C-alpha cells in the first residue's frame, strides 16, 4: 500500500486477497470472508470490496456463487492437447472424435445425462433452418477427466428429421454405438462432420455448471454432422470448455510448394 494512504484501493485490496490465496491462507474451494468482514478488516467501503472481488473474478482467481459467497478457484494446469482431424471407433464400438483429452484417459460424467426438448440456440436454429428458439431435442452431458472439476458441457442437438427417422435417439438409452449408429442405421450413413471453433463469454448457466467465473471466456467447439444420404444436417454437438483450462495444439504440415530446400536454390 502506498505510503500515506490510509485505506487500500480496490486494486490494492485485490492484491492483498490474492496474496492470502497464494500463501494458502484461503485455499481452493473455500470462500472469502463476507463482504462486511472485509470492510471492517481493511477499513474500506462496500463498493471497494465488490470491485476487488470483480477484479479477482476477471482473473479467474475466484468466482461468485450466490448465497455460497465468493469461492476460491482451483488452478489446474492448462491441458496442452494435440488435436487431429481423425474420427475413430473405440473398443466399445463408439465413435471417438478429436477432443480435449489424452489417449486412454478416464473421463467421468457429473450429474445425470439429460435428454429434453429445449429452445434451440441461434447456431442450432440456423444450421437446421428452423425458427428462432424452436423446440429441439438436446442431449446434455457435463464431463471431466477423473478427479477434476467439471471440464466441459457437451450438448448434442438433433434435428426433427433425425428424431423422426430414428426415434430411439430420443430415449434415455440409445443402444450399442449410441445415437450416431441409430442415425446411420436409419439410412443416413456415412455421416460426415465439420468442426467450428470460437471463443466467447459464458452464459450464467454455463459458468455455474462449469464452476467458473462469468468474467472468463470459454472455448466453443461445434461439430456439425450431415447425412450421407442427402447431406442435410442431422446433429450439432457443442462442447463448451473454460478457456483457461486448455491449449489446443496442431502440427503443421509442409505442402509440396513449401518444400526445403527450394528447387533450383543452393
């Protein structure tokens, strides 16, 4: 704190609280003292405390959780994942897509997977050429590597035509091979996919489910699957991952035009 200043600014208070967290005085998963306690301890106003907490939340140090208070965030190591463009089958017969995981890594589901009809987000409505907020079948899973907090929300949206052609994809259990096998068996195989990646800010619901601050961005990876019969989109699978949890790595390949040494040059 600068000499001569009686009370800290919100930035200085944020630094003081950050120091307590880094020293382990307040550990990951624990809550900061109540605002009134911090006001009294540091001799600052309510607005100063709130601004300090907002600053820490924007840095991913804490997150606000309603009545639970302000929770200190765990600081997991950023996952560096090499993503390919190859779709494979697992030994269990399920399709395996490029994902933010390592080979043979054990993942778990948080809560119970859900299948329900929900208002389609803009991306999904546009892909399926439906009216805004049309009711579309959504299959939702919240997943993470074993022993870690929620890492990604996986929402699979299935077109009305897909449900009509393969009704079992709307059931809790879609059978061996999952909903994709049911679609291909219904005449849509082989399905072809394209992937679209973007960064954005999370919704309040996404931040709550991923136990992350709303001030941090997320990585959205959308997979669009199209029918092998008529090339119409059947499914949109959207993965939402906290941006500070992962770094996606791609190996670049030289085209013949970029070969070295250059032809005709020494």
